[in-house]
C-alpha cells in the first residue's frame, strides 16, 4: 500500500502521522513545495498550478491514493486535481470538521487563516453543517507561518491573539488549517477557561486518513509491521523532511521510518 500526501509545507504532517498510525506498513510519499510556499497569498489560478505540479510529482511514484493535506489547496485546487488524477488515483481533500464539532451542541469557534475566515467557502460550510450551533469565526494571522518555521515565540503570540478573539463560552474549537493541528495542545491551554469543562478540539487528520483507506478498500491495521517507507519530494526533487518538522511529535514519529530506496 502506498499513500501520497501533498501540501506546500509541513501542514501535511498531522494527516501523515494519522496514516502512519492506522497503517504502519504503508509506504508514504510526501510531496511539498518549498519553492512555491506559502500557497495562501497566491491567486487561485497560481495556487492550482503549483498544486497540480506537486500532485503530479507524487503521482509519478504510483500511489494508491493522494491526500491533499491543506485546507486552502482543497478549496481552490481539488476539482482540478481530481480531473487530472482520478479515477486512477483517488484524491482526498481536507475540510474543516464543522459537522462533528457542531454535534456537541455547545458554542463553536473556527480558527482559520485570515483568507479563509469569512470566506464564502467557510460560510457555506457553516450554513450547511453547523446545524444551528453558535459559531464564531476566529482569524489567526501569522499562526500557520509560525508553525511552519517552528518559531516558538511567534506561535505563542499568534495563539494568544486568536485566543483573545475567542468567546469565553466556547466549548469546541475547529482547527481550520492543517498547521494548527501541530500545536493543538497549545491552543487548548490558551483558550481553556478555569473551572470550565475540558475544551474539545476537532482537527481533520484522523478523518482524512480513514477516508483515504476507505477509498482504496483498505482497513485500519495499527498492529501491522512498521515496515512502511518514506519518500519526501521537495518541489519534485527527492529530499528529506524539513528541519522544522522535527520540532513536532508528528514529525518525530516519521523520522523513524526507513527511507525509500
């Protein structure tokens, strides 16, 4: 089994680690775009072009499925990626976990990039899936970039700024950018109110990994031999995990994977 994941940077680590935990025997292909990152400020057309190039680099390794480990790329490039690669390679996008978050019944905050916050895309998801729950959209300027570079001071400042915009009665936070899942516990600590029930955080990594397995007719097997290989592509060139990846548990989990030969 061979699963590919793509993103401009290390936001794909959370989904990659989720796949690794579900199927330790799966070969993993990570296709990043250091030459073109960040994708967020790019026009939709430019971003789609970069995403297609990164996806095709991964597809050259003949994966069974491709996960788009980036919310922004999913919004703008998913139709083009599916048109280019499917049905040969199923393409799985990453969507904020608004529906399961709203099912909890309490007030919900969606932390997302400034470009996504208030966008027609996110507003559409809220309208479709929030099911009447009170939802606050919280912009998080600088947080994804700080996580990408493992800049602890910048992460702390960005998390604190977003926490200050999060209503006190929020019981659930949707992590609307894959980078945020790498600092989920720091977000929880910043928002948790003394004496309140433990804050619930909803990311997308686990659901995306499970969906990838379903699309290829495979089952989770966490006890499988940890024999899967890891191939890292950097704007199409074979390389290694970027150094900041090793600042996170998800990156350190992958460091032990035998590189592909």
